[in-house]
C-alpha cells in the first residue's frame, strides 16, 4: 500500500471528502514538509477518521478551535474523529501522519473493541487533540513510528504491524481519557 500523496478535497463545511486508505484497509500514511515561507500548510479541515501526526524535524503548530499546540521533533499529537484542525510549520517542519478509521482496529461496529474502547474514545468530548511528548509518552510515540514505518515499507504482513501499533496507541488514549469517558465530561477549556 505504501504512502499516499496528501491533497485535501474539502466541502463547504471543511469536511475532508477524500477517503483515507481503502475499504479493505482504511488507513493512509503521509509524509509532508510544511514551511511558512512557501505558505505550505494544512488548512482547517476535519474527517471521520482519527489522525496521528509525528514531527520528525522542525516545529509544527497544530490548532483546534480554542487551542494550539507547538510540537518539536519527536513529539506527536492524536486528533479525534470529527475535530476541526489545521497545521503549519513554525517556521518549517517535516512530519509523518496516519489517518485511520476506527474500523481498522475494531473490525465491526458491534465488536468488543468498538463497544468497549473505540466508540467511547471517539465520542469523548474531552479528547479533541492530545499531545504526546517524548518524556511522558515514549512508548505511544514509538507505536506511531512503528505503524508509519510498517505502512511505508509495504512489506508482506504490514497490515498486522500497523493495526497492532495503532491498537496500542488507542488503548493508551482510552486509559488517558478513562475518567472523562466514564463521566461523559464536557470539553476542557
């Protein structure tokens, strides 16, 4: 499968219309260079899929309504389904991103993985975008890097490696937001 070329096709509500991956494997990987001076950035958009972005060099500014995060090389951010977001190099950065449907991990909407973990996570209003930094979230960032590398290499069985690594990340997010999920918490300021 390998990496995809990033090009946004947005509707009037800024929803990204392009599918990520295929019906058989709903996950796509992108490698991008963003820079202020070339005005190359990722405009405001949203999609039904989850997204994880790993900064490989430089500094990246990721915005969601009411919040902005600056990420350096080695940092990562997870963006929830349906969350409006944008990204820009500050002043430049290189990044790897994975955009994937929860169905990649759950198999179906009725599985225990969907009912117990992914549906509550994607429905968690407190989880808009969560910054993972190297010090506190090293294993999760490692999982994102492994998933991206497996997808980029496109070797036999890469699908298992991608799914396993993203499952580790999503379970860590479920643990992180367990209190909010249980309480049905409103978004934090």
